[in-house]
């Protein structure tokens, strides 16, 4: 089972946020801090505050002294510093984890809620081994032809790594997982009929989990004022409210992570639009069950197949995204 505690990357972001807040409370600029403690470069403090470097406990201790942190706060932040630097210990929970999957596994650890959208693929947490294998091998062909030396990871290791991440959804304290799935992800271009059939059956099973909500977005459905989401993205919320809400933008060959509030809020609005436009959870399950019974398995255009009922409108709840199951 994946760890329930946040991963080192999230711990670094939390530590950076707290150190920045303490510096500002002390009325100090970054340049003043560097001058007082004698560090050679201002970039060292910047990397710490932005969660981009492995923190040294001694460095953090010097900053806490300068900022006048209390004993309780000091103990908490030094514990977070240790967790932020223990990458090797954290990875023991994922013996087959690949570099490509690690960033997402770290975000998913300690999550209380995940909201996810992908315009062309079944998201990784929902993929069967067969569907994942086709995605991984086809991407490896691109890397091979581009002469990318990093594209040589064993596909079977990558499949196992993805399966290790998926066990997150079945643990006792599993996060609430809401997905908007595009119809195109299950079309004929996605894989052979037997692979698609297995994927459809798997989605039906997952849709019945109490913590999983699937919404299917039919290919001709209008979103908002003719809005077209350009990229896949995920929003992660954590059990500890002081851990920063995080956005992951998936670009196929590169991923971008952000905790910037204005950017996060835009994607949360887009996700709510997508949920409102998509089929309800119950209609999505009916659609998937009907799709598994088609002789050729592959999904046809909606005009010829699948319920096209109007989506049930979703609501906001205290600024948090909510969906009607």
C-alpha cells in the first residue's frame, strides 16, 4: 500500500511556505537574511522558500533562530525538514517506482481529495495494465526516434509503477477521487478491442467505489461558453490544511507543478465547468455498462451510441468543488 504521509516534495513546499511566512513576520527581506547569516548566495534562500532544494537541518535551524521561532514551532518544522530530505526512505514504499511516476506518487501520498481531467487518455490511476502498456510503449517509440537517452525505461517496470500508484484508491483512508473522462479516451485510436473492453469493465468496477466519482464528457458537449480545456490537469488537496493545495499540468512529455493560488483557482473553475457539462455519475456508469456490451467494444460517436441526457448541475460548497453522485 502507498504511504499515507505526504512525500518529500510536498514536505519541501510546506517547509518553504512556513519559512517565508516567518521571515515576513520578522520584517526581513531575503537580502537582509543572507547578509545576517552570511550565506554566499541569495539563491540558497530562494530555493528553500520555493521548495526546490533538499533542506539541510542546520540551515533551517539557523533561519529559525534568526526568525525567533518558538520551541513547538521549531520542533514541528525540523521534523518536516527531516521528512523533506528522506527521499530514500520514502521510496522504499515503492520498490518499482520509476522516475516518471515518482512526482505523481508523491503528490498522491497524503491526499484527501484529487480532481482530475484528461482530454485524450484514461488517467493513470484508472488505467488497466493493457491500456497503460499501449500508452507507455507508444510514447517510448517517440523518445526512441527523437534519440532521447531517457526513453529507455523498461515498459513493464513502468506498468508496475503505475499499478503501485493505483493501490491508493483501495486503502482504508483512500482520498476522494473525482475524474472527468473524455469520450475520446475510449475511442478506436486508444487500443485493440480486447484492451478497450478490459478498460471499460475496469472503469465500471472503479465507478462503484464509494470514494471514486467518474463523469464522462461526451465529445460534442459544449463546456461553458464554448470553452476548450487545452491540457490535462489534476488538483490535489491534503489532509493537513497547511500543506499547500497543488496543481499538476500534464503535457505528455513534460509536467508542471504549481501552488500559485490564482493559477489554481482558474483550473478549479474549469474543473467545475467540466463536471457540470459531463454526464452525471449514474449516467456515466450506465454509459460504461452499455459500452462493455457492444460486439466491437470500441466507442462509436455519441450520436449513434450511449445516453446523451442533459448533465445534472453541480454546486459549490464553501468554495470547494462538490459533485452530485
